[in-house]
C-alpha cells in the first residue's frame, strides 16, 4: 500500500490501493475516492463488538474501501486542525489510541475497543475511551494540533491531561488519578483528573483539545452576541 500525506495544519491522507488491497475507517473520515473503489459498510467483531462500540460512543459500523482495479485512490481528512501520524505497527506492537484519534488502517489490522472510562467533561470533554490497533501493517492517527512524542523509560511516569492523550504503546501502564489540591480542582481550569502513564513505552499527545477549542470559540461567540 502506498500513501501520501498532504497539507500542513489541516492534513489529508491519500491512499493508493492495488487490487486485493483495502483500508477501513470509522464513519465521517472519508474525503474522496476514485470511481474504481468499492466501499462497503459493515460491523466489526460481531454482535458483541457492536455493543462495545455503541457503549463506548464509537460508530457501530466501519467503512471498508477496496480497489477494483489498478490505481484506486481514497482520501481521508482530519476532523480538527492537526496532523496525520502513520504507525507502522511492526515497530511498536499493539497501540492503544483515544477513540477520536483513529483515522484508518489496512484491513488486516486488528482493531477494537480496549477500555472505557467515560467520565465525560471532567476528563477534558472526551472521557477515556480507548481503541487498539494490532498487527503487521500500518494504521493512521489524527492528531489535533501538533504531534508531541515522549519515550518513557521503565518505571518513568508522566501525568497527562486526558484530553491531550492521543495514543501509547501497550507496554505503558495507565491509571486515572484525582488532581492534587482542592483549589487546583475547583479553580485550575484543567479538570479534576489526570492520567498517570508509566513506562516503558512511547506516548503520542495532542497539543490541541476539542474542549479547549470549543471554549475559545464560545468566548468569541458570546462576545459577538453582546
């Protein structure tokens, strides 16, 4: 599979498929596809998989794109200003990704719900809903803002605002903890919880969160109404 990433602050992914090759994505990621591409919408993981996806807030179905002849092209786009991160999974093994970070992957990549801890706005607007990608192939993540990478040594920990977590390798241990200090929780403006990530492994973070962007837009919207 050949691919190209275009753009700077609002990137698009262009995937070139040969006969027999296919990629899948969640609903809402497609930008365009050539006429010689066949799209099929179907569930993943059977009835149990559908229930898990529904409970986590993910779409019930996945969209699969398959080449019907040579030079089939499919384009995907990010939901927010940001960057597209290709993950060659043979280099990382199983990767755990925040649910809105997943963009698309090769069809033979194993993809599903990892864990759900849905505390909503207290966790920066998204809750903690993780998916996983595993296998020998390439998956793509949509990173809001800039990509921030951090490699953690064994036993090294990092406290991260939940809304900024994009993905991490499965070797990372993750635990939710309450923000220290009552005044920090009530007046700090960064929520009530942080996520402690402990190595060894790699962490990818968003520099921008949907929650913060909405807050800024709301301030301008409110001032314009007065």
